């Protein structure tokens, strides 16, 4: 019975962790990542659109509004499911309060820009300050909270301690059964006790089933993390930083040489993305052996094109040719490069999430049936052992 208790506890702990990863913590982490990504992309779209002057292209306007809708939907889900973390609840409340402030400032900037009023740039800078100084840090807090919860669930779901204890207890139980068989054979002078033999076979069967299930669940969760959620996290971070670089670049041009903060941040972001061991290289490494390896290679090529273009914009801006820099930054070719990068990352994120879903489903299915089978078969083995023991002791008397 001790074996049954230990095995059932191990299975229950692993099953709870796998189910939490599959249906709770990882989906909430995705919503937190979507919130951060959508807000960053909305800001990049708003600042880039501002460079056009006058009426913005309808496609850009629709893109900005879609980002806000996605952010609002993710925020609503996080509000309902955020859990007992006081920090997460505070972050949700702050974002909920400040998001209308941000969008209102963007609309003021847009209205003034349409009419050609220079004050529109001031509204845009203020909107960007609200987003980067207040909203995004709170969104990052939400993301960090959900990432910690997911890491804890992965740790529980892949811990080897449960498997080790299960094997040890199963071994002890089998040794006790063998010793009992030998004792009965010695006192009754009968070599075979069928009920005891059946009890041993049942115990071996349920032990192997439980061990295989736990190993399968552990391997599936490891795959879900390595090829699923880890990829999604890196890809989401890459997409956020690309949006941030686009916002920085646009604000540099909007401020026409008076900006001292965004140029420094732009250089820092590009270094994080491109340097040896940067996120672009990490994306390619994580994509090796998956169906997205070709997309990762295209990402590297498109990012090189983006770097070349931003270097040209920087040369124009540094030499005082602001109108030329703005024309290049707002050109269809520049928009096409940015769109390819975003579409590439979005596609890889979707593929990574699909890999996670398949592996997480395998993890939960690996333990299917054990919740009922372990106590049932353990009781059966114990009953058979007791029956065999009583049978032999009765004959001996």
C-alpha cells in the first residue's frame, strides 16, 4: 500500500504540473507576451506613421488599431486569470488605467499632424514616454510573473525525484514479495504460490507502466519547453526589440536632431539583437531541426537588410539631411522590410506555439489512466499477496 501511495502521489504531482503548463501558465505567458508585443508594435506603427505627415495610410491606421485590440484582449484575459500575485494585480490595474491615456495622446498627435501643427510631435513624444516609462514596465512585470510560474511548473513536471522514489519503493515492494515467497516455500515445502506470483506480476506491471508514463511525460515536457515555449519567448523578445528599434528610429527623425535618449537606446537595442550571441542568432539556433529553420535563415537576411537601411538613414540624419532620412524611413521599401521581419517572427511564434501544444498534449496523455490504474492494481496486488499468504499459512497449520 505504501507503493500505491507513493506512486499515486508522484503521478498526481506530475499530472497537475503538466496540465498547468498546458492549459494555465503557458497560455497566460503567451497573453503577457502578446500584450507587450502588441503595445510595442502599436507604438512603432504610430511613430512610423507620423513620419508620413498629413493623412496616414489606411493600412497603417488599421495595423495600429489591430494592435490595440490585441493588447486589450490579452489584458482582459490576464485581468481574469492573473491569480493571487499582488504585483501582477497592480500591474494589470496600472496598464488598464494608463492605456487610454496613451491612446488619447496618440490621437492628439495624429489630429495635430493631420493639420500640420508642430505640437503633434510633442504629443507623440509624451505618448511614447507614457508607454515606455509606465505601461511597458508593468507589462514586463506581468510577463516576469507568468514566466516564473511556468518555470516552476516545468520544474515540478520534470523533476526526477518522483521517478527515483517510485523505482526505489517498487524495488523494495518486489524484494519483500520475493522474500515472502522464499519464506513460504521454506515452511510449507512448496515452491510455487500462484496468488503471490500474480501479485508480483501485477506489481511489476503497474511499476513499469508508471515509470514509463513518468519518463514519457518528462520527455514530452522537456520537448515542449525546448522547442515550444523557449522559442516563443525568444521570438517574442526579438519582435518587441525590433518594434522598439523602429520606434526609436522614428522618434529620432521626428525630433530632428534634438533627441538625446532614443539614439542611445537604438544602438543598445540593435546590439542586443545583432551582436554575437544576440537574439537573432539565438532564434536561428533554436530553429535548427525544426520546420522553421528556413524562416530563421530568412530572418537573418532580412535583419541584415534592415541594418543596412538604418545605417543609411543614420548617415543622412547625421549629415543634416533630415528630409532625405524621413523619406527613406517612410518609403514603401522600408515598410516592406519591417513588415517581412514582423510577419516572419509572427509565423515562427505561431509554429513554436503549435510545437508546444503538441508536446504538452503528449505529456498529459503519457499519464492517462494511471490515476485509476495505480490504486486499483496496487489493491489487487495486495489482495493477491494476502490471499496467497493466508492460503499457505492455513495449509501449514
